[in-house]
């Protein structure tokens, strides 16, 4: 199979679902021999709620929540990279500190000409949340001014 895609952009939140998606991206990279960029935005609201509910004790070691989010973001990227390292695949990691995921994706598709964005949608949501997620993904597609495919993995 030829190079269908040259550049893949993948946002991870460190969840088991994101790890499963990363393993699927390993297979894509092997087939297409493409560049893979993995990012994590510390401005992701889902991520912030996960931090506050699961890691209260850890937050006591940091001066502020911004510093805590950065450290967790670095760890999330490091853990995701291990999935690619096991397959001997080189990836680029980006910790995004000043932009929410939606705006970062839109800007990167335009500026760096990614031709595939891979997003995850964990199925453990209420119906209203599923509807909201679909709207969020659709908005990314509509607002992107460069041609780019979006793969949503549930």
C-alpha cells in the first residue's frame, strides 16, 4: 500500500482508549510510512476534571495547578511514546500549554498541512455527551480551511 497519508496529528489524553488508538496508529504508520505527531493540550477540560478527581494528593507537591498539568501532560506524552518505541517508530511529541485541542488542531492542519487528524471518542458517555462530541468533531472539520481527513475512533 502506498503513502495514503504523509502527516498524522493525534491528540492524546492518557486514557486507556487513547492508548488503544495509539496502537492502531502504529499499524497505520507501518503501512503508510508517514510522520506522526502526538500532542497533549493541558487546556483540555476533560483532562482537568480527570486530574482533580484522581490525583488530589499529587497536586499538593506543586505550587500551582498549571505546573501540575504540565507535569502530567509530560508524563502522558512519555507513556504514549512508549507504545511507538516498542514498534521502533519515531514520533514527534508536543505539549500544548496555551491552546485548547480544537483550536490547536485547526491551526496545525492549516499551518503544517496535516492530511489526517485522528481523534478518540470513548463510548462511555451519556447520549447528550455523544451528541456534543460529534458536534465538536464536525466543527473541527468545518472550520479547517485546508483539506484534511479526520478519523474518529470509538
